[in-house]
């Protein structure tokens, strides 16, 4: 037999072995996945009844090591973290944590902490693999454990991977970690290292917890920080301490002034209506646009003299030199009611080429179309 044939036979034999190994590997992985899925199904079925007892607030709950006790009687032994069974239990509990709160959430979090699941995920934060650290951050957020807050703050500040850092921030937002607010605000000053928009979203989701720090940041010497703080406050819709935003209406930066007007409107700061009306004379056109939108959101005051000033401010906006200002002023007047529409009607008798007339016609047409659609919808419902 020639050398070439021997070589070919060896190559084909090697390929056959490799192919057989690949098929065996695929079959093994498929069997493992099926087995793992079966374990998860079994765990869910076995824990469903147990969970009902755990979440029964009329019964005393406690846990000793990994033994769950209800009214002093052991009803379940939590498996150690790791492995298919431990992962299935953790997944089952985290799934339920996403839609319960208060004492019920506290019971499940206690189980995860006492049985070592939180500690196991915290250890994974030290992994050399970024993907492992990222998944650990996600899992710790899902477990809602405050024990993990210091570790997540450390990862947020120091991890070399940007994706891991922002995932840690989102986990802190889910947990509701008040100590993290200062770190998140500090991160907004470094947009090249931290994803500024994502960090701002986390602060907005933290809601009232972040409001005191954000309110203080409105007075920051950094114009960009002031503007960001106002944006986030507007997203939260905070309900008190509007003074910093009112002061920001006279800020040196027109961008800050514009965002202050928008934030006050979106927050429904009725006590700031007077200050917002004064801002209607701002030299920057885009500030005047936000002012008109804010006045529309705040609505007409009930007090007669303030209501008259409100209507006068909108009428002034109706004759502004900028189309957007006129349009928003007209839309706000429509929403006032008869008094506002009377001012629009007065503008409609101006010259045909009057900008105020065109804005009034446009706003009234939109109002009539919306009213007709609403009436039709009501008639169909009846």
C-alpha cells in the first residue's frame, strides 16, 4: 500500500473519530439540557405548595440554617446553592420576588440570604470573567438583598468592564439602595467612564429615594449636573421642595432654565405657577417654549387675579415671534376652557397673515377634531 493511501486512511479514520465524538457530545449536551429542564420542572412543582405556606402571612415564618419553618414546623429544606437543583430553586424564588413586596418579599429574601444564595452570587463578583460578574449583578438585583449593596457599589465604582458597571447600577436601582444614590450622582460627572443616560434612568427608577440628593444637585456649580438633576426630577415627578427648581428659572444657563420650567410643569408644582409665568419673558426662545408647555401642564389657577395673569401670559405667548411658542400657548388656551377659547377667537379676527391667527385656528381645529372623536367614541360605547 502506498504512503499516500495510508495517510488518507489515517485522515479518514481521524475524521470518523472526530465526527463520532462530536455526535456523542451533542447527544450528551442535549440529554443534559433535558435533564436540567426536568429538574427545574420538578423543583417548581414541589415548591409551589411550599411557597403558598411561606407566603401565608397569618402563619409564623422562620428559617434555621437551610430549614424553612412555618409555625415552628419544618416544611422544606433549601438545597445548597449551585448545581441544577440549587439554580432551579434560586430561579423559582427570584421569579416570584419580581411581583411581590413588603413582608412577603422579605420572607423570600431571608431564605436566599440564610441558605447562602446571596453570598454565592457575591463571590461570583470576584470572577475574572466579565460575563460571570455581569450575571452575578443581575442575580443580586433579582434577589433584592440589601446585604449585597456594598459589594454592588464597589463593582459599580471599580469594575473595569463598562457593561458590568452599569448592570451593577441597575441592580442597585432594583434593590432600592439609598447609599448608592451619592455614587450614582458622582458617576454622572464622568460620562466617558459611565453610561450617563443609563445611570440617569436608574436614578429616576429609584423615585423619591433619590429626590433629596437630586434636589441639592440642582444648585450644583456644574451646569451639566444641574440640567441632569432637573431632567431626572421631572421623570420622577417629585412632589415637594420645588425651591431649587424655581431658583433655576433664573439660572445663567438657558438650558438649565428650560429644564427647570419643564420639570416644574411635569411635577404639577402649582405653587410655582407665578414663577413660571415670569419666565415667559425669557430671552431664549426654547425656554419660552418649555414655559408655555409647563403652563399648559399646570393649568389655569382658580384665584381670579392669578388666573387673569395666567391668561395674559398665554396671550402674550400667542403673539410671540417663534412658531413653537405660539403653538403651545394656543394649545394651553384651548385647555383653559371658555376664557381661553375667547382669547383665541379674538386672535382669529386679526389679519389673515397674522401668526397669532394661524396658531389659534390650528389649535381650535385640533380641539374640534379631538372633541368629535371623543363624542363618537362615547356614542359607540353606549
